[in-house]
C-alpha cells in the first residue's frame, strides 16, 4: 500500500490589506461604505478569472457592507490545513481529503485558488484534478473540505513528491505558497524468490537470455526469430515469422521435470501480428498428458494447463485441460499472467494487468518432459479442443519481449509490481488505448432476475467522447436471458465507466452457461473484444432418485458413481475401448473404433431381479462417419427379452421387448422409439418406460418423443451380459432377431441407469444436465 504523508501541516496566513484610517463623519457613512466596496471590487478585478468573479459575486450576495468594512480593518485570519493519511492500492483510484479551517468566524467570504505544481516528478499522472481548484469560504463558514482523487501511474518509484500551489488575490498576502506530500511507492518488492527462469530479448546474443538463477540456455530448433530494438528505452523483443521460427529450453527440474509442482506462475509479454485467427503457440511446456500452454486461436487467447494421467492415485489427478480465454486483436500489446494453485484447485489469469477470472478443478502438475517451446509447439501438446502430435508447428507470428516462470504463487503486491514494471519496459508504443472489462463469475437464483455490476476501463484518458457498442452471442438463449446496454458512452477524460447488465434465469436445469459479450468501437481503441460471462445456474442436475449406476469416464476407464457395484466381464479377442480426452471440450470419453466392446457382469440391479416395472437410461454419445450400418450402443438381454439402443439406416432406435411368456409375465412383443441422426454429431438421450402407466418416452437432445401406442408390461429377468459399444450375443432388433455383427464407431461419454421411471422434473433436469455438459454446439462461447 502507498502511504501519503503530509510533510508540511502549515498555517497559511491570509493577510488582508488594511484599510487606511479615515475620518468618517456620520453624514458620510454611505460614502465610506461605497469607497470600501469599490476598493474591494477593484482589487479582485485584476486577479480573478471570469468564473472566479462570478463565484465570488454569488457568495457576496446579501453580505452587509458594514460588516465588510468592519472586518477588513487589518485583521490576520489564520487558516490551518489538514489531510488524512492515504492508503492507495497499487494501480487503483483513491481519494485524499484536505481540510481548510478558519480559526475565527468572519461574516464575509474568502477564496483561495489551488493548482498542481508542474514538476517533472510529480506532474499530473498521479492526480486527477482540473488545472485549478477554488477553495471558497462562504459567509460564516469556518471549514472547507476538498477531495483530491489520485490514480497510481504504474511507475516504479521509491517515492515522489506532490506539490500543491496556492494563489491568493492581489490585495491579500500568503505566508506559505505550497503544500508538499510524499508518496511512498510500494513497487520496489523482491520478486526473485521462487524464480525458475526469466527470459529477456538480448541484443548481444540476438536471442533470449536467462536472467534467472539457473542461467538456462535457449536453443534454436528451426528458424531464428529476429531481434528488434524497441524505442524510448523499452525492452527489445524477438520477432517470430509464423513459418519456422521456434526456440526451446531443455528439460530442467526447476522448470518441468521435477516430481510435481503445487504452484506455477507464468508471465509473458508479447505483441500480436496481423493474424489472430490461425492457431499459434506463444509458449508451451509438456506433452499430451501434462503441461502448460499459452496460444492464440480464432481471435481468442487461451491460457491453460492439464494433467491427464492419474499420477497420485486420484488424490489430485487426473484433471482435464483447463483454460481461461479472452478476446484479443491484431497488432496489439499484451502482458499475460497465468497462475496454477493446486491447493486451492484453481487456475487464474490476468491480461494487461486486469483479472480475467479463475477456473476450478485443477490439481498438482506432475513432471512433464520434452523441452519447452517458445513461438511454436515443440512436440506433442493438448489444446482446449484436443491433443496434437506434432514436431515444431503452430508457429507464432508476432513479437515476444519477456517470459518468466515461478514455482510459487505471487502475492498481489508482487504480481502488480512485476506487471507495472513490465508494462513500462515492454510496451512498444504508449499511444494506443486499450479497453478493459471487469467481471467475475455470477450465480443466479432459480427463476430470478439478477443485476450484475460491470465496469469498462481505458488505459489512458480519451481526448474526446467515445461510444462503445455491445453485442451478445455464444448461447442460443442469450438474447432472451441477458440484457446489456446497446451503447456505452465514455466522456472526454473519463477512464472508468460503470454500467450493469441483467440476467433473467429461465428456470431450466442447466449445468452452466457461457455468454459472450462483445465490445466494439470505431475510435481507434484496442479493445478486449469479448467477455465470456459464465453463469453458474443453481438448478444444475440434483439427483433426487439415486441411480443404480452412474458411469463417467476417467483416464483409467469407467468410474461408477452409482449405488450398486458394477463388474466388467472381459470378452476374448475383443479390445476394450480406451479413454481419451474430448476433442470438443474438456471431458474424457470412450472412443469406440468399430471393433471394441465393454461387457458388464449380470446383476440383480441390471437384469436378474424377478421383473422390472420401470427403467430409465440416459447417455451422451457422438456419432462417427457412418450412421447407416447397424451399430449397437447398448445391449441388455437376449433375443427373447431385454433392452437395446442402436443405430440403423440413419436412425437411432430405443427398444424394450418381451417376446415370450415367463411364468406369470405374459409376452407383449417389441416396442420402440426412433429418431433421425447425422454423422459426427453430439446426441444426449434419456429413455424411460413405465409398465404401470403404459408409457415409453425419450428426450433426444431437446426433442421429446413418445410411443403412445405401446402396450408395455413388466420386463422379466433376462440372461446374458450387458454390452456397451458392441454385441457379444444374440438379441432382437426392431426388424429381426439375430446375432448380427454391430459394433459402434463413435464416442460414449456418460451413462445413467435407474430402475425407476423418473418424474417429469427429474427427466428434464437429467436431459438438461447432459445437454449443457456434452452438446458443444450449444456452448460455442466455451471454446
């Protein structure tokens, strides 16, 4: 914190010019009053501006000339000046209150003019104040307070002195003419502790030079970026051509090859080129399984990390690729900070000294060998939308001035100090203005309307009024649920503009929602072009009826969150599908190649009880290239009775059947639902039947379908293993009974199995949970 101390708490003696003694006869009273008033007006005539004259004239209205004449007779009027101590938060606004006190009560106004001292060290960078400010004591007023707004200028300063000059009218005298303050800056902090490396563009070596404790060597793997000297004493940088330029740093325990890391802080100063649409890696360390990366893709900057391997028996790993993203623009300066906090399970990021927010769910980052890539991907890498096996690719076209890494967290003062110092050292030009937006994650209540306070900030005060236009995108229901001002007005010299948006909850159970708010201007600003508003809905799926099985995918395969155990039953000569990361999001899935199957042991919960009056199944899949051939997604039972879900001739079939009487249970045939599907598409399915109410229904994506003609009885016990992704025994289809080779080629992500018919609220909640979690076409803003 900055502390502003008052060096001089002084007495400003305001000496009024004595009126000469005159022999005043009673008969000449009016003449004397007129003479005194005339001298007073003449004295102000040559010393005040027109505005000051108007101000004083207004204050003098109604004041008795007798009192003016009587009080002007050579009196000295002591005025004391007091100021509160200021604790100015680095890089933020704050106010200091200065109090002026008159020690005697006078019956006429006094006015003092105050100006900021035009000094090279103090200047006006830290002070938001008009060129002059009038301090007016009204009639009978003995105290005046003024508020002096201050804004830190981000300069690294041990201290600076701020001088305020005072000016009085010509017929008065001041014993002192200025008030001095010392601003103790807290920018000077020790930021070397925990430093892994600090790379700066070096003119002598024409590459990066490590200024950290390890003196690491930076190698050229492809083309060599060109050193460019910067102007105005700022840090030089390396220009990458976007074609072959890439630098690497070899494995080192301080960087990437230790057992694990609980904390990481990465700082990168760079300048974008003309193209920010093509995917370009600025920095990466690790491989497909573990790592950290900073890259550009489709006008967005991604700052992320991941640890896909189970390295500590599930204590903190695996965790999926976790990224914070924000819009960027071509040919602009950026200073990015990414922070991994395994203890708090958060990944946080800042851009150009402004907080982007945090994502939750991360853990320890274990050793990730393979060298570090600067200006491109050195080897295998996992992006937000999938892994890539590559040797020297995704080359960056732009400039990099600075890269630093810490194996610890920085406190706020440390981070702000480094950001401020680098902002001054790495900026190529200080003529460009940048528009920032401040907002954190928002939770809205069921069915309610929430007002969210936001703020736009400009890096430098604009020289003329500006208009910023807004647009909403990123979610199909965004226009109906989110209301923002169409235009935001920014006045001349205004640097912060508060505004608000409103979000109306739609009372639907949603896992979470991402709404992109875009900001546009024609005034030459460099804006952070979009803000992802992450709305966490409080009616996310809540399981009121416990699932018998609830299977999700991890690195090791399927994990059962349900109430009943589930045993895999290996099949000879058939491969198990391998879990891989979702190439369209952040979740793992099982990828079936058309020759793989997972089989589960028979159980009372699934198929071996006496009979089942109700069942509900739910799952998320992605189809492959072919949706014409017969493909079994889920098979339960044999050709006599069971439950099947499969693809055939561009349709998905959901079928339950009992074709032979069993003791007290009569045969009731086959009943099914069908729905058209397309190749390479995401589908979420909730399928349920109730024999007591004769209902067979499904939610496929957001489409509700029902077979109103079905006459469904209880489903008796049925033998045979339960197959996922293939077929290992005879079964029944809608058009035949046979053992037909029918293996699924696509993706299966999550499976629910209930031995109950969920109520309408639960069915809708389960459907919306799967849609929001797996329908990536519905979550464009999340990518």
